[in-house]
């Protein structure tokens, strides 16, 4: 145990509040942390000293004892200083001492684990928002303005819920612990303080604006920037965009889940796009060109080779989706669907009959010829 003054170690005044003590501790702990000062024994000793001081000053009861008795308050370990015939153990069944040991053992036995302290400062809850965008917006990126029901820290009381805007006084019933103990036979049962609802502090004069809650219900308007190339199901985190923290707690976060609407023309797989293009029987046989719209608005001219078959796929490089954090693009895959004409006129039927007649023995349909050749071989066998 160090002999130095704990307030001096942390560089704060004796009148410093809990937030000021915590802020100073974090700054010093980062400065003297062993990971930042490998092999530095002086920094290691300083780090231990800082932790020792903070362990006392962060606790309202330990701090009160230290302010009154100094280091002597902790000289005998468990029982406090002086005059105890049991060598430092306090068998008094009041708050602390042997009763605390029993309450902790009983709590562990019942599954309660370690006793909780007060929860004066509370962080705000996280918020989930589902946003639906088009495939074109996912391609280009977009900025959307959204409105969400949320809470905002009360400006009048700075989130403390008090009329003067300062931290509420320590609850006199639980002495700031947020928990009280009740004697039930041989056991000591611990429960949430009914006077402060476990906060450890209780305002005597509440803020007129928020009625002591520390926050106000308010619809929040935010602009959310969606990057290009975003995929369906992507989750975006906006730090501090959730509900307001109260009594000095931090704001929660906003999580935006991106959903992409079904597109009438394209389906997507990663950065690649897929579509089907119907072409006429004549175009498939003779070849030709078909115009299709690209996802970026460009008009693409698709060349159809003579003799193209149904379900044949044409790949257009770099005509697919953009990629997040990349300059590249995926590819566009076009599946050809050959349409068989219907509702033929008499002249069309006549021409097709003529075409069929002169196509019986030639090789203009190689797949059909191969299929029927195999059938002949089966019958011969």
C-alpha cells in the first residue's frame, strides 16, 4: 500500500466529483500502462499506485472512510482500524463486516454472483432502423434522411433530472450503493433500494422540463450516407445515434440495416448481375443485336451470334455492380431465351413448312442430329 495521498496521485482536488476522478484515472492509466511502457519498472509502480487510489476514490463508502481516517481506514484489511479484539474481523451484523460475507455467500449460492453497486449513470439504449433502397441506389450510393422516435438528453438539467442541473444527492437510505440489506433470520438479504430505485442518488427537487427523468422523448432526424456497392443485409453503425444516456451516461448507437428491393430486370450475386433477354427465333438463327439498359443507365448493345442457342450466356465484363471500398465492378451475365413464335399467319406457316422440308437431311441442327443418331444406335444394339 502506498503512503501517498490518493487525491494527489490522481491529480484531483478533494472536492472532485466521480466523473472528474474517472476522467483523470483513465488519462493516467493510459499514460503509465505497462503495455505502453514495456520494461519500465517506475511506470509499472506508478500504474499500480494509480489503480490503488482509484479503487478507493471511485467507491463512495471507501472514499468517505479515507477522507475521515486516511490510509488507516484500510490498515487492518477487512475490519477497519483499531480496538477490535478479533484481529480485524467485524462480527457486527450491521452494514459491512461479517454480514457482508454472509450476504455475498448467500447471493452466490442463489446464483446472484457479485453484489451490484448503484447504477446512477445509465447509457442510452441502441436503436435498430430498417432501411430499404433500390438496386440503383446501392450501385451509386445515396444519402437518406430518416426520422426515428428517440430520446434526447434534457438540456435544462444536463441529464441529471435535478432542478439545479447537478448530480442528485447521495441516497441517505443506501448511502449511494443502490442496494440495501435486510435481516431475515440468520441470513442477510440484499435488494434494490426502494428509495432511489437502485440509482444510488435521489433528487429532492426534480427538473420541471423532464420531471426528473433526465431525458425528453423527441423524434430525431438524421442523414445517413449509404456507400456505393452496399449489399443486402449490410449493417451500419452510427455511434451516439441511439437513445440518450441519462445522469451522465453515454448515448446508445443507431444500427441501420440495409435491405435492397427486388429489381424488375436484374438479380444480384455479390458484385455480379444476372438477367434474361428474350430474342426471336430468327435472331438466334441469323444473328443480330439487342439493346438492354445497364444498371448505371447506359444502353448496352448485345451482339447475338448466328446460331445462338437457348440458355446460352453472354458475359459483359465490368457492367455489374460497384464494390464497396473498391474502384472495380462486377460483371453482367445475360442468358439468352429463344422465343418460339405463336399465332402464326398462313404465310408464316407456309414458309416454316418449306424450311422444315429443306432441313430434313442437312446439319443445320447439330444437337438434334446427334440425339437421333444415338437413338438409332440403341435400337440397332
